[in-house]
């Protein structure tokens, strides 16, 4: 493929196919007619300002609500139609398939969105920066819907996909709402402090929206590589962990964190504390949404053996939660070292390492529930068990066992006997259950091989 072909959107067969299916003469005429009626009504009632507000509302409805629905079902519709397997075996690459589906499935909504943008530019009430931020937010919402839709459709029956498409659409709308709400908060501030830099709220919102869009596209691309059976690469996930940790740590407020824990925390350890919390949360999330199969895990563990003779695959093909756990260990060591220079509060190292042990326990619980199981019920079951451990048991047992919450979840004031030891024992128990499930899976594989 020449450079000119790479720069030509119509050279992408997936994008071109979506254009043929999304557009017709009737639809080309209907969209401007309907939007024109809306804008005429807004102008007759509220003047130019009303036209601008109507265009903003129509833009968000078209791109976020309708476009999010189209993006969420971009892959599920192929599965229901029986064409997804053929696409996966075609010569089209993961990146071409990514943007071809994202922009192709939503092409008609972007047609209407472009008309809304032209009207808003003509009205002149919305700045170019705000307009660009709205468009990028909508694109991030559509990408999020596609990402969640691809996660939820794996291993599901075609008849059950409609509900998951709706859930993915809601997640995309949620991303747009969060970005819009955060944008309103930052727009009220003269500046936002990120690490030692002070920038205007509008500039920081724009940069954050661009970053969200980039990582959503990277996530969809990674899932598409997995669907097309490309060799796994850890770099996208590790880069995202690093970015998320740095982004959240840069916004850390020592006063707010101190009020959360009910005691003063040394300023030097606040960014590391926030980064550590972000990495542990993302690691647990990655375990819940991963395809935890015994075959895949055995293949990964066999990387350094003579059968595969690929020691590097032990890192390159490691599950996301393994990489996240490794990063968590490094951050725990760094946080402990930083605390030793300014030992405030005294219980922080115990909390850090008990949090890591609770994470190991939670990973064991997730793996024990989801290993070689039904993806839908397994992931839901893992979420239920984690909710019981973190929310239900501490409340139920509080009257019977004082300070029981410290033994079940990371809690301020953690002690070795009250938090670290119970977390270690629970981690051992959870992974003993994983070992039992692992042996059962191994016997099943042996029985299949014997047949």
C-alpha cells in the first residue's frame, strides 16, 4: 500500500463498507431537513442564542447518545450478522479495523454533527476551543463505547449481546458526562496545578480530553490486536499504568488526602500514595475483565521451558494483572523508602504492604471465580465477592469483631497483627483455591487429550 493510499480514508475497506451501509439518498436529505426544522424553531423562539444552544444539544445527542450506540454495537452487529469471523481472517490490520469501525459505524451521526458545527460557527456564540473540546469529548465517548462493547461481547451468545451494547453505550455517555462535569469544575478555576505547573482550567481540560481520546483509541487497538490473534505486547498497558499514575499523582491534594485518612500525611509521600492507589485499582480491574483461561496461562508459564524456548515471552505475554502487580510492588518499595525519610504517619508502611497483600488476595478471588468459567457469570461473580469483602462483611461483623474492617480491606491506622497478618492469610487461602481450580482444569485437559 502506497503512502497516498494510507492517507486516503476511502482506501480502508472497513470504513468504505460502513459508508455504503450508513448512507442513502433518503438519509442524506432527511438529516439536514430535520436539523433545519429544529434550528428554525429555536431561532423563532430564542434568536441566535437559541440556535446555538439547540445546535449544542443536537451535537451531543447525535454524537454521544446515537453515535455511542452505533460505536458500542460496531463489533456486536458483526457477530450477530455472522460476518465477524470473516473480518478477523481478512488481510485488514488492527489499526485500520479500529478507526474504520469507530468512524465508519458512526459516520451518519458525524454527518449530522458536522451540520451542527457549521451552525454553531455561524452563530458565533461558542468559541473554537469549546467547540473542539465538545467534538473531542464526543469522539472519546464513542471510543469508550466501542472499547467496552468489545470487552463485553467476548465469549457471549449473539442473543445476549443487545443488553451489553446498551451497557457499553451507557458507559460511553458516562465518559462524556464525567469530562463535561470536570470541565465545568476546571472552567470555574483560574488555573489548575498539576505537579508544579499552573495552567488555565480550559487548557488543562483540553489536554485531558485529548489524553482520554488517545488512551481510548490505544485500548481499542489493543483489543483489536487480541481479536485478530496478534502476538501480545505489554507496552500499551504499561504506558497506560504509568500515565494514569502520573496524571492522578500530579493532581493530588495533601490536605484532602490527610482529611480522608484523618491524620497528617507527609507531603513528600502524597503523590506516590495516590499513584500506588491508582495502579492497584487498575490492576484489579484488569483481572476482572481479562480472559483468564488455563490454556492461556499454561502457555504463558511455559515460555522459558524447552517446549517453547521463548524466555522473553514470560514478560512480553504476561497477563495485564501480573504486570500491574509487578508495578505495584515497585511502587510499594518506593513509597516505603520515601516514608522512611519523613516517617509520617507511622502506620503508612503497614498500610502500603497490607494493601498489596489485599490486592494479591483479590486477584486470587477473581482468578478462582473466572478461571475457565463463563465470562459473563464469572466476572459478575467476582465483582459480587469483592463487594462482599469490601462493603458487606465489614458492616455485618463490626459489632461482633471490633476493627474487623482493618482485617478485610486497606484501612488507616493499619497494624501488623490487625491488617498485615490477616491479609497474608487471606491471600494464601485465595491462591490455594486457585491451585485447586488449576488442578481441576489440568485434569480436564488431560481427559480431553486422552480422548
